[in-house]
């Protein structure tokens, strides 16, 4: 076993206890968001959008399509307004953290005559479907919401049980063997080539990345350089998605310390990768607490 493989195995076994390790929320259960509009004194609901990802708002009343107003319209690559549907896809600008106001008017003139939504840009996640109710909701919609809430709660319980069981396991190779992450075949190690790096104007440079695949996990190690004159960078989250929008479940993002300008540092992303997963091409997105995002496309795990 090479020294690089041994290092990452130890890192993976210690991630669950390091203060810098981050547990990613489970994105496999996508509950539909539901908003009920009050006739008077309504607050402005926030809707999360992301560059390149579609967000659809479904209304139970007809819209006056010519009166939809969107702040910063030039920052959206797509705005489709139908009879009862609005579809949005933000462009890469403005960056994460930006907020833009959208106002709609309803065709029949009944109260409320209009509604406003605050669109907040996230680096990699978006609410795919938002149902907007102007009238009283049906019993079926409440029943569906209950089913979705139960599914999310069950997934959270399973995740909590997994974390508790891992906490009580030994560290090092013993822990990897006990959890079934490492089997007799060991860990496949390779260098990822041909992936799309950040543009020269991004302020980031990524050296060749390495992948590590075990029985049920994949880890990606990237050495990231921050250009002189830029702010230090510390990863706070990540997504790994295929070309069809499918997403691997990211378990943790590990970085020892913030990368200073003119320096390089390692970032390791660990995700579930079942043995039956077919070979696909993915994009890896890393983001910080601020607005800077690193996107690496064309990542293929052999």
C-alpha cells in the first residue's frame, strides 16, 4: 500500500472527530416547498435558487403574465412565465449570497392581488419546485406534505443512527474494516485527468486531483492554490453531481486550515459510492461561507 493511500485512509478514519470536518445535509429526499399567501399583511417568502439549476414556482391562480417583475433580470439565463407557472434559471452572475426581488400579479384581481418573493442565490443548491397557494389548500396537499415530512424524518433518523454507530467504533484501519468501508480488495487509487479547471480569472489553481474508492465510498483529494492578492479560502460545503442532475451523497468535507494567498492546501471530499454505481461523469463544486465557488467539471471515477 502506497504512502498516499495510507495517509488518506487515516484521514478518512479521523474525519468524524476532527473539528474541521463538516457533515453535509442529506439531499436525497427533496420535499416540495409550499407557500400560503395571506390576504393582507403578508411577509416576503425567500426562495433559494442557484446558477444553472431550474426552480419552478407553481401557482393555484392564473398570473397576469405581462406584469411579472424580476429585479436583476439580466442575471437570469431563463425566465419563463406561463398561465400558472414561473420557471427560473440564474446565470453565474450575481454570485452566491445575492438577493433579488420578484413580484407577480394575479389575473382575477382578487386578494391578494400581488405577491413578492425574495430569490436568494446559493452556490450549488436550489429549491426545484415551490407550490404557491393563494386560496385554501386541499386536504390532499396536506397529506402529501405529511408523507414528505415523514420521509425526511426517517432519513434523518437513519443518518443519526449511522453517526452514533461510527462514533463508538475504533479509529484507524480497524474502524474502516468494522464499518465495511474497507474490504479485502483495499482501496483503488488513481489520478483524475482531463477535468475542467477553474478559469484563470477565478483566482484559484487546482493541481491534478486524486480519487480513492473503497467498497462503498469515494474520496476526492484536490490541491488548491489561491492567487496572490486574494482572500484566504476555506471550504464549507460541496456537491458531486452527474450530467443528469443526480447527486452523490456527500458525507464530509475536510480541510486542515484556510489556504492563504500565494499558498496551496488540500481539500478532501468524501461521498457515498455504492459498488453498483455505473461509471459516470460528474461535476464537483466547492464553496466557502462567502461568495466564491470552485467548479470542476468532467470528473470521471474509473
